């Protein structure tokens, strides 16, 4: 008799649960929310927060001439997201890889008027506008928003080292006569340097233009900034 009462009690609890829960489950299925819950929603919200890029500060002001001997400055890229690098055309080491990485980035965003690239030569005495134009054509650059810039060497080295804090220097002991970093700077539509954070929560400042992950990361972050 006691066993029968226990079965009746359990059945009653199941019935009450069904009356309360089943309509809610059906409603969530109809609204495509069956896999969501309070805990999962919190995880989802936190991951979207990871897309907020750190603002380092305004990019240094610059004014140089491009491959067509036209003056280019920060205002040329006002309202655009752009990537900036320092390189030189006769570089025998990292520059060819940087060029290829930039071509990948260019191809990804080709046709978007709100995106551009700036490549500044640290060997301006050799890299005249004519040399830069030939180099641009050799690479097969298609975007009108990708400018190769040259000017006064001291000005450019100061811009790299003191302005962007991207190392560049003349060194006769290395092949090519110059050494520099292989990093890319990412600048938003308002002229601010932007970046993501590393696994420890520290801003990475610049992106590795020699590494597939670095190139993939900067492409993802360009997409984020283009939507802002």
C-alpha cells in the first residue's frame, strides 16, 4: 500500500513538472533558444566583448610623397581604416614576406573604399617615387588606397622610432644596409592606433607581419573597425 502511494506521489510530481515546463520548452524551441540558458548567455556575451579593440592613442602625424610624387598625410586616410608599415625595396630579408602579407590583406579588402595601406620606405635615398612606382607594379598592387611613401631619411627614421616606436635603423653590417621590425600598425577611422590584447590581457600594440596568425588577427580586427 505504501509503495502504491509512493508511485502516486511521483506521478503527481511528474505531472506538475510537465504542466509547468513543457510549454516553456516548446516556446524556446519555437524561438530558436533551446541551446541557450543563463550561463550560456553569459559566456556568449563575454566572448563578444573580446572584439573591443584597445585604443593606444592617436597615430603620429606624417606627410610624405607617394609613388606618383603626390603628398600623402594622415588626412588622406581620414575616415578610413588603414595598415601602416616601414620597409625598403631592396630589403633581402623580411620585406618580401611583409609585402606578401600586405598583398593578402589588400586582396581581402579590395574594393572597400574605407580601407587602405601605407608603406613607408626607410631607404628614401634609393626609394624615389619612380622606384616605388616600379616596385608597386612589380608586386601587382591593385588598390588606389595603397600608397608607397618616401621623403627625408631623418624624418622617416624619427617617425618610425620616436613616433610609432617601430624600430628602424641604418646598419652597414647587415645585408641591405638597414634593419627594422616586421610589425604592422593598425589605425582606425578616427586616426587612432588600435590593437587586440594578448592572452594575459596586455595590448599587443602591433601585429606580426611575418606570421600567419598575425596576418589573420589583423584581418579580423580590420573587419571589426570597418563596422564601427
